[in-house]
């Protein structure tokens, strides 16, 4: 395999197109953040009343990354608004369910109230609690997610009525019709200017101590030094998983890691914004069809940041986008997107998405991105030819048969296939060429 060639003139001519597209996205960032903050203020006003009605539910003002994350997005998928329970989680009993844990999924548990323990009386009332049998010497009973959700729903209704009656929120600013839905969250639509933002209100138990060692989180190349320790110090939350069970949630930890990436030089977050916009407008037809979520793309970016830790990988915008794209294509081809912190958990397992159709859209964009980057029909003339030839999907399948391919050198081969490998480091080039020769040998053996 020869050394990668320098970018062609045709490729260089496309660079302004990427920046033009990014500029259009950025122009919407500040208004989106303001819309979010106005909507969040409405919801916080309601939750303050919920807390006044029932102090077991707390208003959390401490997690300020949601506006930052919303400004990165073009998609309008619902946002989580967590409502912490005012309980000492470390005093509760974390019990594994009798049934087997789901393979490759988040850990499930029941929240037990110990018989020996003071200050937990408010959590043993019938509205949120189910008593254990007399034969259980350690556990009085369990805090039940479905009951907690039912209480929180009734409190939200009462709080909304109060806030409207006392003009604490503007008329028409909040739609509670979807609160009747029986789900693991409570849906609310909040108007902010011309935009309506969908929130999922979720009760959550904060855990500061006893955080399990997160698989794969021992080392994070590509992230600022100390970021792992700072992030994990926040603990792992518990959220409803079913009528009776809770599950671990690392959503906030992942958002904190995203914030860490935003503190670094380069186009990491820009690449996420571009792909989320393309996903929303092109791959999901303006949000009218099911497809990848911002959460999927955020997870792929975290992986790409670990697989491409060198600053020069993110210095140029087009190359930064392709670093996320090659990881995304591999995940779709193998139908495996490992959770970044709990790597046995496949986020695509059990998905109702047509992953084959999604793959075709993403590969089409990676091969000829220019059409999807149009802001206006006059911005682009005839596009250049496809960047890749047939046979790419077979190459993308390799990590499914040998996890050793899930490495920088393998993804460097993919970048070279897309003509965006722009690294001059001799060690990286040598490792890439070695992997390329190995793939050629495999291809010869199979033919």
C-alpha cells in the first residue's frame, strides 16, 4: 500500500463548503440555547411547585450542560428533565432482580428500604412503596418506579394548574395532554417563542458512593488528563426501567465527557453538529422518519475521540467529520455500537430501526457528501464523483470477526479509502499499511 497521497485540488475546493454548512448551523446555536433556557425556566417553575407540594421531589439546578448540548443539535428529539428523589441512596438496599439480567444491557435493580435505618419513613408510605414479606429480615419493602411516576404525574398536574391560576407561567406555554401516557417518563411540551420543545420528566435517584467500576473507563486516550476522575466523581444515577425495576443511567456522565471534548482545540463538536444536522435533514427526511438519534451520534463521537487521540486528527473540518463517519459506518455494518462506558452494552441491539437502510444513507453521504451539504440549491453545481468504490461494507465487517480491528490503524485505512487521511506521522502510516496488507491477505484467502 503506497503512502497516502496529498489532498487533491478537487478535495481542497470542497473545504469551504463544509465551513459554509457549519456557519449556517452555528448561526442557529445561540437562538436555540435561548429557546431552551426559556422552556427550561417554565418547567423549573412548575417543578418548584411540585417540590412545595411534596418535598420528596427535588428541583435540580446544578446540571447546566443541557443548554450547551441542545445548541449543538438540529434534531428535535425529546430532552430529559431529571427530578431527583430526596433520599440518601447510600442508605437504600440495591438488590438484583430474581430474573436474569438482560445480556448486554444496563444493570437492573430494585431499591429496598432497610428495616434498620432512620430517616427513611417518608419512603415507606403506600403511594410509592410496596412492603416485603415478614420473613425478610433486612428489607422492609421497595420503592416502586411505577408508583413514583404516578405520584409525580399527579403532582405535575396540580402544579401546572396552580402556576396557570397564579400567572406564574404564560398561557399556552405548557401542554400536559401527553401526561396520560403510560411510559417510563412523563412527557411535556413547552413552548418557547415559535419553538416547541418536548421534555421527558424522569424521576432519578442520585448515587454518590459505591459507583461500580465502569468497564472500559480505565483509560481514555484523547480526553483531557483527569477528565475520567472528574466525571466519575458524579456517580451513576438510577432511573425507571420497568414498573418494578430501576436501571443504571450514565447519560449525565456522557454529557460531561462531551463537555470535556468541547474544551479542546479542534472540530470534534463541530463534526457532531454537522452530522446531526445531516441526519435530521437528509437521513431522517426532516425528522419525519425514524433513524439515528443525537444520543447515537454522541456515542460515536466519543469513540472516535478515543480512536483518534492526536490533535491533528481534528484540526481540519472535513477530516474531523470523516473520523466520526468511519466509526459510524463500522457500527452500522456490524450492527454493534458499544456503550462508551459500559462496553458490553450494544446500543443497537434490539433496535427497531432498519439498520440496513440507515447504513445505505450514511454510506451514500460519505461517498458523495456535497448534495446533503447544500444550504440553498444555488450553492453547489455538479458534484464530484464518488469517493469510494464497491467492497467497502466487507471491509467494515472485520471488527465483528476480530475485535483487534477496533483500533486506530484500521480506521486510518478507512479514512484513506475516503481520501481524507492527512496524517504525516510515520508510525501511524506504517501501522495503517500493515493493517491494509492483512485485509488484502484475508481477501485473498476467502476468494
